[in-house]
């Protein structure tokens, strides 16, 4: 028989640690359910009672994780922003500085909106609900949207520094126009159910890029789009 020592059993986590982990898992599950509710019903549609029904928990159980309706709404805004960053920003930011990165940011944004047609965008619906209602929920929404705008604005400035956009290009104007395209996309795709809304949003972006881009920027843009839209590139060839 082997004299090798037997592997020791894994040490049990302290009870307090296990309880903390279980509590965090429960909170995460509640937050996912809350995000789903808010996407369809808006932040104002959220309540401790409605969430308890969906999660099959008691109101006191939900309340233990979110001490108030306002705290729940803010947590949902932050969770939505975190998912938005993961799907849109952190993926696109890996692309080279200049128009490739700006194109990736916008395209990821369009794709995000396209999958939210049947649910809704918390940023947009929240702006409608809280545009004239001061408070911590509105402040959280504004902070998240401004953070995203700041990321886009920086990408536009980097595109100018890279020589992909003209020096005279107004970065704030470009940001304004890009956001306007997304608002139109959300309105036409979700409210009007227009089947061509996504294509129009992309076409609008092309017009903006073509207006402000330098020859070097256009070349970089066309090269990058071959990797972003490989099927379309083959058709053009």
C-alpha cells in the first residue's frame, strides 16, 4: 500500500462567510429579477411587493436586501450600467484608437438597443420617468448616462488626435448627433416597430463619419468594417 498522505478534506468556510455568500447570491438573484421588471415596466413599476411576487420571496426577505424602493431603483440603475459597460464599452475599447474604436462603440450601442426592442432601455425610459423629478434615482441615472457620454466624447477626441477626424470637427456636436440617432432608433424600432430602423441608424452614422473624416480616417474605417461586417464586405467585393 502507498504511504502517501491522504489528501485532506477541504476546509469548511466559516458560517459567517457562508451566510455572506448566500446573502450575496440571493441579492444578485433579486437584482436580476428587478432588472427584468424595470426593463418592461420602467423603474416606477418596481416595488418590493411586485419583486416579492416574481422571486417567490416574502416582502420582508426582499426588504432585507433593499431597505427602500428608492435603494432598489438605484441598484437596478447601477446593475444596468454595469451590464451596458460589459457589452458595449469594455468590448469596443479593445479596438485601435481612432475611427475603429468609435465605430465599435457605436455599433455595440446599436446592437444593445436592437436586443432591447421588446424590453426597453433603462437609460431612455428612465429619462422619461425622472426628467423632472429631482432625487437620488434621477441623480444615479444622470451620472450613468454622463459616464457613457464621457467615454464616447473621449473616443471622438482620440479619433481627432489620430488624424481620423478633421481638426475642425466639433466633438460635442458629433456626440449630440450620435445620441440623437440612438434615440430615433429606439423610438422607431420599439414604438413604431419600423423594420428598417437599425439600418437607418447605421446609415446616419456613416453620414456623420463621412462628413467629418479625413482620407486617413475613411481608409481606416473601411478596413475596420471588413472585420466588423465580414458578410457585407464580401458582398461589396
